[in-house]
C-alpha cells in the first residue's frame, strides 16, 4: 500500500557511495511513468495535485516502492518478485523489464537488494500470530499476498530466465566494450592500456592480501630490500619463486629462484632450515632429504644475495607472491602478483600451471617430473605479467574470455549477452575447428548479474542452491541457525549486490512436533481467522427467516452465510460477514426489531479469547492508519463521486476503493484512504449522512492486499471439472466450538516472536537505500494451497 503524505514513517537521507552507484549505466531505463497502473475507481487529481508534488520534491533523492490501488488486492507470484529483483539490480539491461505489479521510483539509488525467505510460513501464520510480528508489521509498508511457488523458491530467485536479450534494444545499441565492461579484471584495472606501474599492488592491497609490510605486525625481524620510494614504467621486472617444507616451527624455505626480465636465472639456491623437517613436501617442491644433506646455505644467506641482486627500482613478480616473501622473511614494496592480475569472481584464483597452459601455451609443473622447478615457475609468472602489461586488460579479457574464464563470446558483434545462457560452455562438437556450437536460449538472471559485475550471496541450509548448475555464480555460506544467518550477513552482506537469506527455525519446530507436520496448525489458524467474522444474533422472532436476518444486517457489509438455530426457548442466527469490518459495525450498533433490542455477540471459544486485543492491533496496522471502512451504501449514492463529496469535509482523500462489479450486484461498502491519518478519527467519530441514509463508518481492519479474511484460508485445487460447493451453501452450519488446541501452539508463538526479532535485527543492519524483501512462501500440500505473504520496503534511516 502506497504511503500517504501524512505518513509517520521517518525517512533518511541519500545513500553514501556504494558498489551499486559505481555500476555502468548501459541500457538504463527512462524516467519512470508517474501514472497509476491499472487505474482506480475514482480520480482525485484536483485533491492530490499539490500533495503529490510536495512528496516528489521531498523524496526525490530517496528510492520508494508502492503498488497501484486497484492492484493491491491481486496476488503476486514468485515470478513477479523475481522481476522486481532483476529490475532493481539490472535496470533494463540484459532484457530485464520494469515490473508491472509495483512501482519502484529512484531505482538507480537502490544500493543493493536483500531477500529473506521464512521457510514454511504462510499468510495464515502472520495474521494468526499478528501480535508476535511487531517488526514485520511496523517496518514494512508494502504487503502483498503471494501465490505459493510450484517449484523451489530459493532456486527460482537466481535461475529465473530473462526475456530474450536479442529482442532488447539495449542488446543492439550497447557499445562493443559492454561485453567485458563488468569483468573483474576490467573492474579493477579499467579498459585502457596502461604502463607497468599501473599494475603494482597498492600498500592497502598488500596489507589486505597479507603481504609483509615494513613495520607490519609479525614483520619486525624481516629483512628489507634497498628499494626506492617510487618506480616507473621502465623499471626492471624480476621473477621470484620459492619452494617450502614443513618443520616443527611451521613452513620454512628450502629453495629460492630469481630470474631477470629476459628470463635468465640469476639465483637458484637450496636452503637448509634451522628446525627439524617434518615433511619435505617432495610432491610439490621436489626437495628430498638427500638434496639438503650437504647444504649449508641458510635463510640469512639468500636474503643477503637477494638484497644485492635487486636494484632499488626493482619490481618483483610472482604467483601468490605473498607466500614467497613471507617464507623469505623479506619486505619489498613494489610487487606484481599474477594471481591478482588474472582475476576471478569472489576472490578465487587461477593456478599458475593453468595460466601458463592457456596464456603462454606452455606446460609447466609436469606430472612426469617430480616436484616443481622454481626457475621455470618464476619465468612463467614473469612472462604472464609481461603479456598482461603489453596487451592491456581489455585485450586480455576479450582474447581469453572463453578459454580462460569459460564465458562464451557473443555470436553477433552487436549483442551484449551473446549465447551465454545457462552456464559456461561445455566441450561439444566443433565447426571447422572453431568454437563449440551453442543454441541461443533465454539468459538466466544469475549469469546476467555476474556479467554486470555484481555478486550474489546465499546464506542458509538449502542444498538445492548448492547443487544447482549455476551455483558458481554466487557465493554460498552454509548456516545452521537463523542467528548465524544474521551474524554472517552483518559481517559480509554489504559486499554483495544481492543477498538471499534462508530462515529455517519454523521448519525445525515442525520437525520436532508430535504431529510431524504443519497441517493441524494450519487448519486451526484458518478456523480462527474465519471465526473473527462470525457473530451470534438473537433471540429473534420465530417467524424470521434467513432473508429477514440478511436484510437486517446488510447495511454493515456483505454476508457470506446465515444459519438459524432453533432452540427450546428462542431462535438465534449464526452470521458470517465477508469483511471483518462488517462484523465490527454490527457489534457497535444497536439492532432493533419491533422496538426490541437484539443482542449481537461473538462466539466464545479457545480460538477467540484474545480477539479484542488482536482487533485493536489491526486498527493500528501501518497499512490501515489512513483508511476507513464505509458500509450501508445503496444504488443511489454508492458512486465514488458522492463519497468524495461527503467525506472530503474530514480532509483530502487519496483514493476510494470499492469492490469490483460482480454480476450486476450492488457494492454496499467501500474503503476510503485519506492523505492524512488525522482525518480518520474525525470521520469515524462523526455521523455521516447521504440523503436520508446514514452510513456506517469504522476504522479499516482488513489490509489492502486482502479482499476478505477468508482469503487467508486454504484453497482446494480440484482436478476434476466440478466446482466444489462452499460449505455455507450446502446448508451445513458453521462449527463454532473449537477443536483441541494444537500441542505445539505455545512453542509456535515463541518461535514466531523470536523469528520476528531476528528479521528486525537483519533489517536494522541493512545499508540505507537497500531494497528489503521478506517472503513467507506459502504451502502447497495434498491438493490444498495456503497463500504466502511478501513484505517490501526500501530501508531508510
């Protein structure tokens, strides 16, 4: 539900610089259309013009999400949620499109997206345990009924297909560099070719990657080279590689090699550790006991030789060079690390052997030879660096996009996405010795996200995510508890454009319940919500029929069923209203028949003992604080224009929502949403009369995403062609007395309260301008469908 001008929600300022603000804007969408999608039953342009303008000026720097009024009661699907996530992160690039079911203004200022899935929960859980969900109902201003997913929701979020990229205008108008613009190598070093000094590690990078730094912790006893303060693009390169063994003191040096810029070996020395050797690591180092038996060279000796060999402006090159320098106990400030030149996503690194094979077309570290040759490895790292410097990052990526990074190049030069569809290319038949043949199929969201230079994180237990073929496109961290999920998200979530969190505590409750499932509890919750709309009316005159009762009560709202109870002394009626507000109005007003007052009361059972407290909380729902319910409309004055004229005396009206026309039947109620919450008590506390008819008014109790409270009840999915007849139309009465209370009821309530606090903690930790989506996925079980619920909010201060 979109927020009104008088909203009490406090919004923060604009977001600070973030990875999302540094994205390239290829294919960005035009300014969003401000017109309502789907329209409303009335237009209040004259009333809204000035307030909407002030809201636009006040919040122009803040992303905001809302739903058109008439679409609020339409359930959304998991696919709809996927479209919103895709649009929030990709804009209209890669074939992504604006979602039609909601409006996201200020999309470019959304810094990241956080999706939390509350496993096993439904809409029934939220409204049956409404008091326990304080964080969810106060922090999220948009709430939508969600149709249960037919597949695995978590997997669908990241593997959903985007529209055909070839049909997207952005696919044909993007510049040629767009295919590699978001590659991790290009993101780090840019597209332009630069001199050698541009690829040196900065001091903060060296600290982050655990290189020894002068004066750094644990480096106090390290030797330092005679290095100059600055180097130039013409400074000499030297390749360095070391072999190690395991001693009682840890990892120690056993061999070191140094080559010059021409690949000539300047130093190749065996080194004998001071401490007893536990493992020679012969498989990798090639070092044996006999090789070191007569060696007298120690660590200090090779340190002196290296300091003498390296000129002041020397640049050391190596693969994972931090390990070599630490085992040498040596500090040198000017380094190039080839494992960080040829970058992969998520900090992963290529092996030197693989880089040499793909880039240099040379096999090193052969399986036939026992151990590595440090001179060969140092020379390979040196040549890899020289190749990268000579070609530049753009050409390196374009040349080796497929053979090194396993990303297929575009079939058409103008296509941004090319044939990259469901994953990296696999070995297949070749055409004329060229690239493998690939069919063009829809692009998966996870790959589009990967190509756009954005990363995704999954936290939870689900094995489906890890087993998915495209799981390499996101970082996965297994968390055994909800508390651990939030803890990890607080630490690392800010580094990812999309984070998907799975909360499984309710599933744990079900697994430990005596029933072994959720069906008994779901049925009990559905029964409780339905009884909220049920009233006892009576005693009634014996001659009264169901039609008389309907005529007596229809001024308060539509009735779903009326059943007469003929007892020994009197007759009563059991009435079920379609809307909770209708039942509430009937309770508040005095009914009279032949000058006799008719008593109206709720049925009392274990399920309805705390109903009054729940109703008071529903009145204060953030979705209802601007809305009133009006009953008693007639064919002459139920038109929105009449209601607008009548209720404008209490304050500006944003919109009036009446039920859709149904088989020519009259719409006897409406919901009126004011711009200011202050208008609600004035409208409720004043008598409202149109013509000779007095209208019945109360605060709204039904959230705007629900037609009626019975929408939270299960829907039976019939496979035969027959339509099931509702219980109330069969002549069967409502069972008023509750069945036995579910043994896990108290445990569930405590679990809901704990889960809500966990979600609140997660929301508080989110960065400003983060789009937060919380999903209660709903349940499909045994031919019965229980709707889910989706909460949406853009985090502000």
